[in-house]
């Protein structure tokens, strides 16, 4: 019996990465007008399409039927499942996974509300893979993930909060305050809650402010690298990584693009850093 790890496409794994790590990825969907695409659209192609769109695209959650075949196959094979969907506070995808678990009629299926998305979710999935490869069973992996998810630190720079507000992911009061500042807002996602945590004037000021926030408690779990991410263009992300290494010392890094579903909600001018705080 083996442990199957299932997540959704907001974890931003490329197909080849998911195959290499033996992860099953359930896609969410992005809709431009009457055209609907699974969240596997090429990163560059998506942001080009976003720039040309007259109206913002919409996104939709994965359904129970998207998870159910994977749960049933695992059950038939005698395997157990650890399923890590994006934060239940941001999408009904987690609820869909829980419904699919019930429809499956049992089996060793553990659905963990990650309280994260994009690289925060990817980090937890990578941790699950490490624990699986160390020989832990599904119940033990799920327990470790429940303990770890509150220590995920995600900080991001966005050009504007309008995308998050229009998508219903940020309260109007927070969005309006950010817009009135006329600066690049800094946001966080912690325990499923999005919030405005700072600001910076221009690229240099926003990077310095974000690195200062990182420095308040930059004690990362050595089992995992620090993840840096970007939408549309990686210039700001590369600057963030360089400034962080200068200010906080050398640390293992990996850089990834942010995919279509999350890109729709944060817009093209974002950079993100994610790490797991040491216990």
C-alpha cells in the first residue's frame, strides 16, 4: 500500500514537476467570456491573454467529480490518500474534496485544509512528499501538515489590490485603503486570511519593506527551501530574492511562476515569498 498525494492546480506545479514528485493535480478552471480553460494554460500565454482581455476572467472551483475518480482509484488499489486543496476560506474546492470523500464511501482518505494557495500550498505539498518518502503513513502525514500549516509565512507585493477586491478575496475597506495609499501594497495570507500588512513607495521601497517584514522572524525550517514567485514578469521577484539574501544571509531558494487562477486575482505585477517557519 502506498500514499497518494493529491492537490489542486493553484499549487502551481508544472505537469513535469507533478509527475516527477508523483502528485495528482486536480485543475480549477479559468473563463474568458464564453471560453473556459482548465488551469493548465501556459504561464506566458495566460498573462498575454489577461492583458488583452476587455473584462477580467472568472475562476471556478474544482467539483467533487474532479476528485472522486482519484479517490476511487486509490481505494481500489488499496492505497491511502492525503489531499491538500487550497484554503477553504478562498474557494469551495476543499469542500468539494470533502464531499468526494463521502461519495467514495470510505477508504483511507485524509483531506487537509491547507489554509494556503499558490506557493504556500506548493510548500505544504512538497512537505507531504518528503514525509511520504520517509515512510510515514497517510494519517501521520496529515497530522504533520495540520501542525505545519500555521507556520507557513507568505508575503507578497502587488501593484494594486483591485484584482483581489473584484474577485471577492479581500474586504472592500482593505482594498480602498490600499488604493488610497498610492503605493505598492504588501499582503499576507496566514491561516486562510488575506490582509494588508504594509506598503512601499516604488519597487525599491516595496522590496525594502517586504524584506524588513521577512526579517522580523526569518527562521525557516531547513527541510524546505524559501520559495519565490512572480506573475507575468520575474524582475521584481529577482530583486526581492537578491535583497533578501543580502539582508538576511544566504538561504536555499527556488523560483516559480504563479499560475492562472491566482494570477487572475492578484494581477500581473506581483512578487511573492513563502517559507515554513521553524518550530
